[in-house]
C-alpha cells in the first residue's frame, strides 16, 4: 500500500513552506533520503527543435509571436540535426533529451511525423526521450508512446487561480486534460511550474496541490525561477531569491516524495552553494547545456565540476522505468486521425500582456 498522500490542502502546504528554514530542510532531506539516493542527480538536455512564432500569450515567454523580444526563430529541425545534438548530450553525461517545439498544440501531419521519427532515433541511442509540444490528444499520446517516448512535459505553470493573470489563450483545464491523455499511455509525466511571476505563496501552494492530487503524481516536477526577458509582459519582475527556490524545492520534495524534482530555469543566477542547498533539500534532476530553449543555462562542464565537488553522480537512463520499445512507423497501430480538437481560448484581457503586445 503506497503511503503517498494525494489530499494536501493549500493551508498545509503554506504551513510547510513557511516553517523555520532549518526544520524545513531537515524534513525535506529526510524524505529525500527515504525515497532517493541523495548523491545521484538525473541530467537532461533541453533542445528547442522549433523556436519562436508561438500563438499563445504566456506572459513569461519570449517565444510568443505577439511580443517584441528580438528572438531569432527557426523552423523544425531535421532528424539528423537532432541526432547529432543527442549524441553530444549523451557524451557530456545527459541521460535524457527533452525536445521542445513552440506550438500551441500538436497537429497531425508531416511535422508531427518528423517529431515521431526524432523520438524513435533518440530512443535507439539508449537515451530517455521527453517532448514538450503543447496540448495533445489521446491518439497523439499513443503515437508518441509507440515511437518510444519516455516522458511528456506539460507544465501547469502556476496555480489555477493565478493562471488567468499569466495566460489568456488557453485554460488551466486544458493542461490537466493533456496530462490525463498522456496517462492513458505508458509515457511518464513531467509537470511543474515557474515561481517569481508575481504570484503569492498561496499560489505556489495551489500549484503543488494541483500536482500532488494527480494520481499517480508526476514522475518529474520542474521548478523554474522566472528568467525575466526584455519585451515580455514580465520583463520587470524582480528575480526570486535563492531562499525562495530552496523553500519551493524542499516543499515540493515533502509533498511529492517519489517525484524527481528538477532544478530548472534560473540556475545561472544561483551560486554553487545555493544549488548545493537545493540538492540537499530534495532536487535530484537538472537541465544541462548552454540554453534552456531560449534562456541561458550553466555550461555543462561547470555542472560536471560542481558534481565532482559535491560527490554527485549523473543518473543512468531507465533507472526509474524500463526503456520503451520503439515501434516503426509502418508497424504502428495508431495512425493520424487528422483531429481538430477544440482546445479552449478564454481570451480574457490581461492588461500587462496587452501592453507588451502593443509596444513598438
């Protein structure tokens, strides 16, 4: 019988988050050691396979077409380009490649077929493959699973209450529905969020309530610190302090004991000491490589030096779950259905998003 709790309340999580730091660290580190090897950290490489031009209005995102961020976009990468990047990532110690495409949702057709071929190619390199492609239907999730996808990332971003202050082009329920579609396959779920977008501690707790109440809980939860990019609606947000990151990581660890908590965006602003505290508090996954989609990230050699200093080992692939079997396209049971799902478009007005859109 699992002892994982799925009924956390916002009040309970706020109380955890706000307790004296030493008590919080002790509790989180105790949980961490019960469920994980504290000296092993999973290393992922994030690859933007299609950059920019996204129709969504997420207030934090430089890839939104409506904002003026001087981002250089690129069309979908080729399978051979992705394979070369995956081999480079593997050589540098990564066990997982996460491919991100700036799409609102997956559309059946040649581009999605190309992504499926990328998944097959990377899985055959004996690396875990993760994709973040926007909203997906159940059939699309099955097609990804057949290709050999290990994980699907779809972040909740923030609490359901605060979500409408960040994004107006899709609803929180769409996020949950996509995760539910992934859960109908053998693909694991990666879902977390961002702190530092002007949300309250109650909102941070609300996001953890939503994630922890999923059954099963996500296998991976990225905790991102907002990287405020010029031209986005959130360009003037003050960076979160390292103490807020440590508290968020520790609270996430206690609330979701079996989950791999990923220290994600914002690591360039953290010292090695700050990151070490996050590892102690329960973070056991990082993104490596010089970029996180479009924002800076510490150099992989710096990370490996930090691992050596702290006595950390990169996690080998397929430790938490067996390697998926790749089914070739011609043998697939699931074919493109040409679906046109009605994902929601709330389209309420968010003042700061509108201001950023109308800037010269």
